[in-house]
């Protein structure tokens, strides 16, 4: 039973102007594309857990990460 | 920045307290104020002056009294947490804050904070030893401080007195943070410079921003950009609050004429995802923002490398003229616990901002350079007891964190960019560091020093 994880992907500089090509390659690799961020050069999507590490080898991919979370302490906390 | 409860599976003490709280008062604090803040009546408070030249055993005193007040230091050690422990320090109208600093009242002694790997915790000796070591260290530090002050020969008294006097303080018309960074002396206002604050949004109808355009958008599904938390409004206030606020005489904002871009990447409950944050960065870049302020992040473990995704994006932003500044993180509990710079501030291409207090010391919570590439604290800024805007009806609040230090740098970056619009982002980074005031603190804690305005 495969597990889907959300991933963030950075595109290489030389592919900033042809992100659609990278998007297509990611789709072929099984990534379900959620957002394409043209100015930042990033793609957000979800994919099988088992496939994550392979994505880094795709042409045009500068980096891949499992999506992280951030959490602020409550507003009445001492430290922010 | 990070919610401590996320780091722990358990609490060692009931309520997660150390059993002690250290509070430092302003020069003007009256006995009534001390009693109110500490929740300890004067009759229950032991005074250092009662002891004359005799050595004081803090621990013994705390067995008999609920609190000990160091008259020369204007500081108190309280058994337990003061009634205001969970609340922030309020500042009303033109009154000055009564409290300059407060040691953390919440203390969760999780082994996770002391060891790099989440352990399987068995009840018993391991937990107790870690807690006891910490409390012992705290007691020793307080006793040592007393010994230095009262045991020292007269010749050193002046020097020691200086240690107890803050270098800056809020006045009726200016926050200590703006004084320390000399923002009040600057002729620049950030006019013409677009600054994005990616946070919990903003109170769009706050009187201090009426008549000032705010470009805003929410990346949180189901939540409008209107700030239901406070954090975002506070950070925007520090970076870009007006020179003449509407409901207070105290100026708290650096770049009062910068163009405000408020991106809500954190929910009203304070949570966010990398996807939302990256979308926020993308939006800021598309809107020509030259500075992006991120008072957010996640704790890192020692040895953890930086995010290749944030780094690629931040480096590209730098290349294209946008400086991203982020909070170094609040996971430390100095002196016992010192944690590395948080993610994504630990990226080489993101400027990591540490926090200092009004004594020009590293804030007890501020994270330290990790020793890895990119993991340096690059610069520091005021981050303890920072007064700024807050959503209605409260309007203003005084809180602490590297989250508060970060927008000082963002606002100041806008001043530099107004002065020199053609400044590249890398040259801006260099200029901020070069003009910082060195502090008597290790570089691993404060980077190039205390940021200074253009």
C-alpha cells in the first residue's frame, strides 16, 4: 500500500524559463502537481513515498524535499 | 517560533514549569509594580538589602519566602510563575514598561531538547537528572550573580552596576529597538521600497495603517488575510509601522513609508506549510518586493543540513535583487540549552537574524550558528520586550522572539534600498553586516552585530 507525501521541488536556473517541461517530467514520474510557482522556480505536488528520492535525478530538478510544517506558539506565549 | 509542545512527548514537572522565574524590572518600577507583576506581596518578598554584607543562599531563602528581590539589580527570583507568566507585558498609553526581561515561565524538560535523537523515555532517573541539572545551573547562576555584585570590592561596584543597567529602554515616544538600531535618526522612510511580510496576515483596519495602502493575500485555505493571531500585525508594525502612530505616542516601526505586502502563509492558529510559504515567496517576487521578512521556521537538529529547495529559491531571489531575512529561531534556553539556527534561516542565501535584549546581550532563547555552511547567525536585532502593533481591540502588544528581531532588519533593509535603489541584494547583505555594531557577544550568537539603520 503506497503512501502519498507532499513534496516541494526547486527547479534549476536553466529550466526557469521552461518549467512546463519539468512539470511534464514530474507528472510522468507520478507526481500529482498542485502548484507551479514561476517566479520562485518551485513546484508543489504529491507523490508516492517510494518515488521521492528518484525525483532529484530528473532533468531540471535542483532539489526535492518532503514538505515541512511550521508552527508558532500561541499568541499569549512569552516567546515568539 | 516553534511550538515547544511539538518537541516533547511529556512534561517532567506539573505544568511544565521550572519552579522559578527570573524577572528584571525597569529603573522606574515601583514596589507596587513589582508586587503586581510577581504576584508576591511585599511581606512575602525577601530583599537582598536585608542581608547587608552577608552571603545569600538563594535556595534557602526561597524555602522561606516566595520570592527574592535583588535591590541593586532590580530583579526578582520567584518561586513558581508570576500571574502574568502566560501573558505578555502590557504597555498602556504613554506608561513605560515595567519589565525589561523575564526568564521563561514554561519549561518543558524534554530529553529531546537536550539530546539530538528523540529517545525512548523511561520514567525515573534520566528525566530527574536532566531537570535537576538545569535547575541547579539556574540556582548557581543566580547565586553567582549575587556573589559578584555584593562580594566585590567597591572599586568594581560601578562596573557591576553598569551590568545591571540596560543600555536602552522604551520611552514615551520611541521603542528601545528603534533607539538601538538608530532608526529614529534615519532620514529614510522606506518610501518606494516594497517589503513583504510572510506571516499570519495583518489587521487591515488597524488605525495605525488607515490611509496606507496594504497589498495582501492569503495562502491559507479557508482563511482571509485578516490577522486572527497577532504575530503578523506585530511584525509588520516593527518593519513598517508609521512614524506617528494613531493611538500611542510611542513610535515602533522602522520604515514608515515602505510599501506593505502582507502575505498570510501562517493560519490564525499559527501553522503553515512549506508549500504555502514558497507560494508566499513567489507572490512577493512577482510583486517586485525587494525584501521578504519571514518570522517563521522549524527547529533543526544538530548536524541537519539546510533545505536544498529553500536555498535554490533564496539564491535565485538574491541574484534577482530580493533579500530574504528569517528568524534564527527561539529553541535555545541559555545557558544550559543552545540550539542551532532554525530552518529555513539556516540556508546560506537567507539572512538569519538573532535576538538581543536591552542589555545588548543575546536573548536567552536565541539560536546559535550551527557550524554548518549557511547555518550562521548573520546579524542580530532587538528581540526582547518589543512593543508593536496588535490586532484590534488591543492595538499594541509587547512580546519577544527572534520573530521580533527579524522585521527590524527587514525595515532597515528598506531604508538602505531607498537610499540606494540600485543596490544589489548581495551588496545590501554586505552593507547591513558591515554597518552593524559589534557587540561583546560571540559571533556565533550575534553574527556581524547589532543592525544599524541607514
